[in-house]
C-alpha cells in the first residue's frame, strides 16, 4: 500500500497568504499607474516611466537592460562603478502598503516601513536571490546594517557571503581620516567587483561610466529647474526619479530628455503654497503624501529626498584621469555630496534648504517622518528651530505605510496652507 503524505496546513495557509498579498500588491501598483495615466497633466512622453514601473521585478529589469544585476540598499554605493563593469545597479526598495504584512510578525513592530515592505516583497517572487550576482550594502542606518539578518528571519533568505560586500561608511565628513577611509572603501568595492566579474577595471570604462551618469545628472538638473518654477508636479518628479533603477541610465536619460519639452510649455501655478519637502524617502506606489499635498493646494518646488532630487549627489569634478584620480573624484562626490542624516556632522542639511538659490522659491518646509525611520525622526526636531529662525513655516508630519491616516494628514496640510497665506 502506498502512503501519501498529508499536506501541511501551515504550508497551505502560507501559500494562500502569498497569493492574496501578491494580488493586492499587483492591484495597488496598477491602481497607481492607472491613476497617473488618467491625470490631466499626463502626456505620452511620461508613459515610459510608468511602463518600466509596471514590471519592477529584478528578472524583468535584467531582461530589459541585458545586464547582470547588483543589488544595493543605499545611494552611497557609487553607481558609476557598476556601470564601468557592465552591471546594472538595482536599488532594493518598496512603497507597497500590503507587502509589509508578510514580514511584520518576525520583525520589530516599529521599524523602517520601507525595508519591512521590501522584505515582504522579496517573498512574492521565487528565485529572488538568484536574480542578483552581488549585493552591496553601505552601512548607513542601523536597519540597513541589519538587513541580511532580517532577510533570514523574515523571508528565510540567506545571501552567500562570497556575493555580499559591505561598504563601511564613515559617519563624519569634515575629517581627513574619514575621507581617506572612504576612499579605501571605494577601492575595496572596486576589488570586489573585479573579483565578481573576472575583469580588471579600466580607467577608460570608468570615464565612460562617469560621462554616462553626468548626462543623467544634467537632464535631472534641468527637470529640477523646471520644478522650481512649479512646472513639474511632485508625483511626476518622483515617478521619474523612482524609475531610474528599472532601466539603463542611457535609456532613462533619453526618456527624461524627451519629457522635458512637455514640462517646459506648461503654465506655472500661482505664488501661494510653494513648499520644500524634506525627510523620509517616498517610493512608488506610496504617493499618498504627494497627492494629499496637491489636494491641499501645496506645490512642492524642491526637496532633499534620496528618492527624488538626491538621486545623484552632484557633479563629479575630475582633474586627474588616472584610476586613482577618477576613484578619488567619485569618492569625494559620494561622501561630501551626501546629505543623509546618518552623518554626525551634518549642518549642511540646514544650509541645503536655506540656500539662496532655492530659498526664493518657497515659503515653508514640510518634513515627513515615516514611523521607525529614526535618523529622520531625530533630525525633524533638530531642523525645526533653525528653519523657523530663517522665517520658514515648518510642518512635521509622522505617517506610515497605510492609507488610514489620510484624512488627518489632509486636515493638517490644509491648515498649514492657510498658515502660509496668513
């Protein structure tokens, strides 16, 4: 007599849960895509960015780009180095409200909601780990430092140590030894990529990569200029920035260049309700705050989000075209240009907001804090006083990956709009 093993009830429940969450996640993404396409300010030139976000899974991105993928968790990992080795950097992030529930039971109740959501999203696609040739984790915030441990606990996924590289980020900027240690870290990353690819870095390839990203930075800078004038709504600026990691830098740059004329011809909004947006990053499809700000009559004309205007830390100043010169310039750009609150000496955060080149465009600052995002939470209190002393009206909003607080946020944003006009 042949005995058939009984199905495991726990496995069946888990399978049903994955299917249910996967359907809800897909529906959430498609709903946001459809909503963007139905906006009155949608133009055909913007459809490229929505198309690449419709299928953001690693396997699709690898097929789209024709390149091996390297997973990164923070923009501190110099993107140009991956480009120089023929790899596609893929930033691990998620703005989904629903995927976080897959990881919630095994993680702290109050933690970075973006990474909780990303850890849940990893469980929806079989073979997620095998999509990446390498993982590069800069040691920025504590959540990123513990990310591999959380992967094992919540998703049962373990990265092979041979394919994992950690970038030790010095949390001081204005000390010579910090700059030297960061340059050493960039060299270690170069050696890791050489080992993983079996290639030696050639200065010519790195120069080409730097030029490719300089062109991307140039079109984003032009888009930013138009945004200062109120011609680029926040949802479109963020969509364009979020889509960067879903295709090659070359294709993305060309798509932004095609979209620029559509924004250049748009009427500008009135002078009221123009604000600077700061704080925790905003990732698709979690555009709740951006849409509520629009509804409240606020226009975001600038931000310092690492998911938006801080996609690139600035231009690279190259005076020496040797390998050492190029890597030194790259290290300087990523270390000195970064405004992440995880740095201890970070007075530049205030200066970046009140810079005269920006200050003329807005009357107030809205600071978003995601619950569990501790560096930005702390910074919201340290920035409030200096910004208010500059005459800026400051609003701190704490939220999470949920839609339940939308009405409360809208009420506060509408009151803030009236405060700006007073």
